[in-house]
């Protein structure tokens, strides 16, 4: 990928006018075709431009607030290889994201203020804003609380031991009680280790057929139920990340009905893909299955379909899509998890869990929109303003606001080409597939960070 | 609407599992095995695979399967190389794919792979150009075992259409059972699964499969019984309280076999744990087809090797 297409923080503020573009701003429900102007990095009145700005034909394009990803893995600090902060940020910019939140399961983990500052320093000049989520426990070992207030002072926007739950209920309770005072949410990777141990895909007919050990729904549900009980007692904010089960969604729906401060996100792959992909299917969750076929050697047991939590059953994926539509699921977060090929080109049991997602998130969302199961306005909200609010950012396309936006063609098709991705990694089962949605322009904080 | 004209099933480059094989393909492989059994005696096919090099890559211990593949390859004139895992680079941290690609470069044209990972044979087929024959992948499949079981049953029962075959034991963790289920269903049989509930979980609701909660129900009126080897080293973690309880509830013996059809035969993929999943009396008695299963191993594997290479 040509690096010249990427800008970075520190570039001069941009100015341009887009004529007749579909502007979507979920803040006030705007969905209208009109002109949109950016002057010196701020949204401006198109009637009051200087006349010297670049004019862009907005026909067929959508402008939306810049996307915010609550869950990415950037592999720095670490032994390197699969991704860097810089390459991950370029992938983000290309996907329309202006903020990404780096998870702390690096080597070493981000469990102290100096490491938070190190990442933020290293991310200066990257092609999007990089926020940091700190570890809840020292060394992500699940034994002792890390210095959460000090890390918050250093810039941590939330806390998580992502990659695992905090297995000890008492420690989780202590973390929530303390975080209420710190004013940051606990981001929970809900997985009961004793139920999930040894499992590599969702339990069910496909796992039984493939001879792969199945991860039961209860592995996620028991942790979510436990955490909701702890939130009810502590009053702290809980954010459940990469929700993957209908049962977990129901639990969160009930908690929110009680007024508890529980939010959640879902990944694009838990919405659009299903456990049948492990058996070689390449049909989206909303497409009717073709019926039982023998595993295709070209696609079955593909290590790129190994993710944690595992890909959902079709029924659960559709339930999650419903949850996204009705707003119980606040956000789409990618869980962008880069891995080198040698950790994926192995027997399925041995594959490292995770797939990349920054450059395909919008496309999978738009594929769902095309089925009529999701409104574009809601998709945009789940990619932009709702996740931004959860970490205390705001986004707006109102006149006078800093320009933080993405412009994309929702109908255009592109083919996912491993060699053309901005990410250093290419571990995605979507490689070779044609998807809707091409990002034309990303502007973060008034600067162009990606231009097609 | 014009019905599809009957056509020859497409030749397959690999045998990864019995799943997806149509009845005609299965019958053809079994017919070919019968032909191979005769040819082995008359030595009429001993140059059929003389251009092929068979690589035996067994990442798990095996005696009968490995030896029968070796004999099958030699009976057809193939060069046979045995990658014994101890002492090879496979034991030195080299990845499976790297090892297999090296084998391919050294001239192996047909890979016979046994590996602890489900889907390992699919991975080999996807990443190399060799013909791949699955000799057992994790918990997933063991198609040549299923074929030799099907051949044994077809000959004993005079066909499988409409027959009811019980499979008793840890079906959920058995690659033999999984491949047998596909083959038996495709050949027109009904399959009845019996065992402690966690051992038969995940198969409910499939057409042609019945689930039995007791040994009596599992055996009631069946035409044949296949029992599986209890993985002694795994029983503690396999969801049952004890081996003794399994034996009391599920061991096959002459007494319990009275629930089955008269003279219903008994199969076992071997090696047996006599006294645990089957009594010595039954395993060595007149109902037992265990010896015939072993005898059918070489001709079935000859047929598979000839079929995947397009030699027959």
C-alpha cells in the first residue's frame, strides 16, 4: 500500500468542499443530501467558503463522523512482526477510523503508567488518534490490581485484562468498586476459563462434525451474569466487549432495563460470519445455508477463522444483529488482532486466535445494511458516536466543530487483497471476497489521514 | 425438467474423510478393495503405482494403520518412505506445513498423514500438491478405517441398505465413529449411537441417526454392533465418573448381545481393552469380526491409493 495516501497528526489542517453529499450525523439524526465544507480543519458553512478550496463531487458518497474502535491489538511493545502502532493506525485510517483503543495484552502488558505513556508517545504522528486501555491487574495475571488511578492520569481511557476474564470474582468486584472512583469503565472479555479451556470453536453441530472441541455459550454468559451482579453492587461502569452470544445479549438487555451502567460492543465478524465458516462456508450469517456439505479443503479448518470468543452460531449472529439494530449493543469494535502467517498456517487447534478487522468493519456493516436488517444511521452511530462517548470523546458534523469524519461510497465494491491491505498482517478469512463500501477520505481532528 | 444424466463421480485427488462421498463413490471404493484383495494374491497390480512415492507421516503412534498402508503401497509397486517422527525434523519444532513441503520437494507424491490436530489432512491438501490420504486427524476422521469397516459389514450382512448398526462408546471423541457414521449413512444404513450422554452429544437430530440411553436400547434389534476403544488415559477428563461405571453400564458381552438380532456381529477398530468395552469372550468369539477388519485393511488401502492417484 502506498504510504503517500496516508496523512498523520501534525499535518496542516485541511480545507475542502463536498458538493451534494449524503451527510449522516446520528447526534441529531441527520440524514440529508447537502454540501459540506471544511475550512482550516473545522466544519464550516458551505455558503461562506473562500472559493479557493478543493471541490469534491459527493454524488453517491456518504459523510459520517469519524469512526472509533474500542478494541484493537497493535502488538507494541512486543516481539514484533505482525503489526506496529504505525501500520495499525494506517489500517484504521483506511477503514474510516479516527480513534482506536489499544488493548494492553502486549509484551510486556500495559499495566503501569510509564507503559501507557510509552504507547501514547510512540503513537504521536500516527495516522489516527491512539488511545490506550490499561491492564486491570498487574501483568494481566489476575491476582493483584494494577495502579489504575495512576494509569488513568497517564491517559488510560478504560481498563481490561482482554484476552481473558479476571477469573477471581472478588478481585473483579474490587476492580469495579475502585474504578467507580476513578471514573473509567471496566472492559470485560467475558470468558469463564474452566468452561472454555481447550475449546477452539463454538460448541454445536459444526464443531461436532469437524471434531473440534466446542466452547459453550455458558462460558460467556456466566461471566456476564457475574459482572452484572457486581455492577449492581458497586455502581461501576461495565463494558462487555466482543459479545458473541444471544444469551449474553439477553442478560445485558435485562441489566439495562434495570438502569445499570452496562454497555457492550460486538465485532463485525460475530455479526456477519458464523461457526459454519470453520467448516468451510463463506456465506454471511443472514444468507441461507446451502445445506450440509463436506468440508471444502480450500476453506475448512482455516486458521484465520479461529477467534476468541469463537464465531457464533448463525442464530446468535442474527440475534446480535437485532441487538445492534435496537441499540442494546452500543458499538461495533473490531478486535483487530494481527498474527503472522506462521501462527495461522497450522492445524486449527494450534492457530493463534484473532483476525484483523479495521479495513473490513465498515464493509461488513454495509453488507448487513444491504440486507435491510440494519439502518445505515444506526450502523454509523455504532461505529462512531456511541463508542466515542464510552471513552469520553465526542463527534459532530455541526458547523464550528473540528472536522473528524469519514467519506465513503457505500455501494462501490472492492476485493479484499492480502497484498493491498494497509495492515502489516493479513489474517482474515475475507481475503479474496468482494465487499461493499470503499472509503474515499478520512479526516481526524482536521487533518487528512487517508485519501483514496 | 430433465433429470441429471447418471454420471461417473468425479475422481478425487485426496481422501480426507468419508463425509461428502456419495454412495456410488463408496461402493466403487469397496468394489475396488475386493478386486485388490484378489490382486494381492495373484500379484497382478504390483506395478500399478510404480511411479508413485508414498510418504507415511505419522505424528501419532500407530501400528496396524501404518503397517497396512506400507504393505498396500508395496503391493502396488510404490516406493514407500516412512517419516518416523522421533528423530526427524518434525520433532525439532519445524511446523507441520514446512515438514510436508519438504517431503513434497524430496519427491513424495502421495502423503499418508496421521496427526493429532483435526483438519490436519485438509491443511496438507491446501498447502501442498501431494495427494493426501487421511490416516486419522485428531477427533475428526479416519476414513480408511470406516471403509474397511463398511467392507466388512457389507460382506457379512449382504449389503447395508436398511440395516441398523449400533456404535457404542465415546463417539464424541472418536474419529473412527465420525467417519463410520458418514459412510454407513451414505450406504443406506441407520446408525444408533449409545454411550454415556456426554459421549454421544452433538449428533442428535441428524437424519438416520438414533440416540440410545441404555445398552439394551442401543442393541435392541440391531444388525451389527461396533464398539469403540475407551481411551484409558483420558477417561478421567472425558466426563464420566469412572471406568468401572462405564464397564458396568456399557460393556459389550454375550448376555447383552441377546438384545441384538440373532448372530449380529461385533466390530472393534482395535486395539481392544478386553474386559473394559468388550469382554474377551465376545472379542474372540464367533460374533467377532475383528480379525476380518484387520484383514480388510490392506486391500482397502490399496484401493484408496489407486483411486486418489487415478491409477484405478
